[in-house]
């Protein structure tokens, strides 16, 4: 069944995000599953770690909390996310990853708080940005962790340095969105905690206009895919999911099998 001239609207999509665009590029079937209505309500331990660190830094820089209170807020944030995930389903929690993150969380947060204490006060924290490109029918929306007068900084937490000491293409595209919205230089600050070390490393985005072009190309492709039909099952029938891709969660695989009618 063919829909209207606005395929995003046909599927109830009123905006795109860098995360959605990156998912579409890396694994179209995961994106189609989400268009079908599936949402990851619980998240995962790595996401909770990042959220907890973000909240602590923004509370200290934006709300004036002391380092001690910001640390406590971050730890509580992680605990709240875990409690919610368990309420939904214990089966979706990777206990090994959770244990590692919960043990190292204070190191992540303290390292981030120390790192940003030397950066001065940002103009804004968790600032909403919106880009309307004439080639797509919906805006691209995102939230900037920290905006300074001369730069946009994104807080990343990781268990290791990026491969080849460079940002991934996905992160480059995310940062290109921030650049397009603000016309400020974007950098990604990595807080890296291993069993033995705690380090911070700042990475710039190279060839940023190339990455922005890829963002728009992907958004247009998403629009064309959705124009196939207003029936998401019809769209799904043009693709075959590869469940060996590590990015699939157990819950996603179970729901995807229903959508693709797989055993």
C-alpha cells in the first residue's frame, strides 16, 4: 500500500535523531523494528553509565552542585535505571557488564567532574538543537551535552580508547549534527576507565562536512524506504535481519522474529 507524499508522517515519525540515523546506516532492520513501534525501555548498563556521568557533570556545571553532590546524583541515576530495568525484566540485563560498570562508576564520574572543572562554565547544558533541511520533511533533533562560546563538547564514557585512536563514523556523524546546528567546533571527550587506569582524551571531528553530507544522504534514504508502503510489515519484507550482529539485544531479537515471522 502506497502512502502520502510524506512517508515519515505515514509512519508517525515527526523527527529524526543522530541515533536513529546511525542505526539505519549500521543495521536497517533494527531501525525498521523501531519504526514498527518497539522501544527499548530498559536500555543497558553502558547507557546507564553514560547517562549517570552526563547528569553529574551537567548538575555541577549547570546547577552549581558541589562535586560530592554531583557524584551522589550520578550514582543514584545509575541505581534508578537499574531498578527500572529489573522492574521490566531481569532477563535483559547483562549482569557481567552491569557489575563492572557499577564498580567503576565513581571513577568515571569523578574523572569527568575533575576534567570539566578546568573548562569553565558552559553557555548551556543539555541544550536542545533542531535542524530543518529542505530535502527531508522532518527536523533532525538532538541534545548537546555542553555548549561553550567557542565549542560543543560531548561526554563519552568507555572501557577502552576508540580504535586507531579516532572517532567512529557514527560518532563523527553525531558531532556533525551538532556542528550544523551551532556552527561551533564539536569535540568528543572520552572518559576511559579500565581495571588499572583512568584517562581522559579529547577527539576532534575531521572532514566534518563529509560526515554531515552522509547524515543527510541517510535521512533521504530513510524517507525513500518508508515510501515503499504505509505497512511496516511490507517494508520489512524487503530486508532480512542478521541476528549475529552484536548490536541486537535479546528483547529486540524476540520482537524482530515476530515482525519478520521467524521461528
